[in-house]
């Protein structure tokens, strides 16, 4: 088999919302298609990929470095030993060739989007859903039929800060989610406590609500919020300070007994290992949220799981950011803790299969080949439109 073409485009995911640091009114993502010469049901097998929200499109890196390296490679060097499918590790090594260690950031995001498309191709050619392929190759055939998921949301809504938040939480509750997340840090403590109280009026128990500061706080502010929310017994207190400020995270752990979560803005295995070593993270209650679609892809996430387990971190305490089907497949096939969802924002890319419900905070996956893009028709149509692909 051969790669015939790789297309990329910039797609908007603009939303009139903000968190503690940024608004999303001009947010974009990179979308990718890898077209192969493998024909199934009269159509070429195409793998689709994109990266998560919060980082802008990476077209320059993709077009000037990563994609040309694949197209210039000898085709056989990208294949498995049988020569009938791509080998994700060989493909990853090729598009990362001549890149220096360190400097993780936008490059990791570009690689994450491209790597997603590679795995979608591989699973489709294999004729298996990605979660099953991961289970068989890397988890001794074990997998989870039900995956814990929670909606990322609770942004600041202009003109309807509490009413809009409560309406959103009612929607999540009605949709079957058990735990929901909201933003803090974009207002003062008094205002945020009123917002948290409003959300809890809908959800009830504090264990049904997580809060996310998006890295906004210095240590004094982090501790002030910690003292205020500790009696509420919230599900977690997320990304309190700068993602690389491990000293702040470690100090917070000394004062806040509840669960903490962070890691969505750590884009390498090395950074996540340093978080475990120096960030005071507690394996019995805390969560690491590294996102494969932002951190060099699933291929590197396999290394991350191995490295963190070697440091004593259980894979069940991994809960990726991003709200995409790739993380859901990883959660099922590699049996990590669960994953985020975006059913209400960043459409049409947020959320999972349209035809599989959320029940009691858990969902499942389709049994069709690939990541599952075809089970989100609006998203698939948007991908094809932006990539100018005519299929069927």
C-alpha cells in the first residue's frame, strides 16, 4: 500500500466563550486527511486527524516540515513488515526526523494531528476499531466496554454568567453525565464562588463538579481558592498555576487534601514525568490530563503510559483533555481512567459518536473500523469540506 496524498487545512472552532486566560472567538485547528491507494467498498481508505482546542492551527509546521518528510520518504520505509499497512512508529520517526529534543509546543500539536490521521488509516486498513486494535497490540486483549467521560464546559458567558452556567449544567445532567466541569479564575473569588454555588444547585453533590483555573493563579490565589472550595468536596481542582510551575503544584498539594488535576498543557513524556517527580501529584487521588492530540499523538502516548507507570503512576489516573474520539479509543483499549468530552462547545469536533448515549457518566464505542469519525456525520462533512475532499 502507498500514501497517495496528504491534505491539511485550517478549520474554525470559534465560540463566544472565554476561560481564565483566553477567549475562543478566533480559535482554529488543523485538520488532516491521509489518502491511500487501498480501496474498500469502491473508495480509497482515508484517515482523518485534527488536534484539540486551545492551540491554534499549525499549518506552517505541517506544510514546511512534517508532511513533506512523509511524502519524500521511500514508501516501503513507512510500512509494517508485511508491507500491507502503515507502521505508526516508523511513520512517526520519519516525520520527526531532524527535529531536536525539547522545545515542545506547537510542533507537538502539529505532530498530534498528523499522528491521529495515521492511526485512523491503520485501523481502517486493519478492518478494526482503533480501541480493539490497541487492546490487541498493547494491552493483552483487555479493554473497557464502558468508559467514564465528563463534559468540559462551564465557560464565562457574556451577560449570563450564572443563568447560562446553570442551563448548561442542566443539559449535561439530562444528557447522562455524572460529573461536569466549569471554569474559574476569570473573575474574582467571590464571583467564582457564586458561580460554583449556582452549578451545585443543579448538580447537587460536590463530587459531581470539577473546577478548572486554566493555569491562571499564583500561589497565594491558588491557596485562597483552595481554602474556599475545600469544604465543597469537589471532584477536582484543575490546572491551578502555570503548567510548568511544579513547585506551585507541590506546595498546593501540601495544603489541599482534595483531588487535583493538571497536564493538558504538558506536551511531552518528559514534562509529564517531571510533573510526577516534582509536582507533588498523589497517585491515590490526582489526575494527569496529557492530551495525545496535543502531545505528539497516540504513538508518543504509548511511551507516556509506559514511562509514568515506571514511576509508579497508575494508568487509571490518566484522564486526557480534548474531548475527541482518539482519547476515547485510548481509554477503552488501553484501560486508562476515562476522558473529557465537549458535547456543547467546539462543534462539530467535540463529543463522540452521535448514536451512542451517555448513561450514568459512561459511554461506549462503535465497533466499526477506525477512530469513529464516520459516526459523527456533521464533523466528517466539515472535515471533507475544509480539506476539499469529494468522497462517494
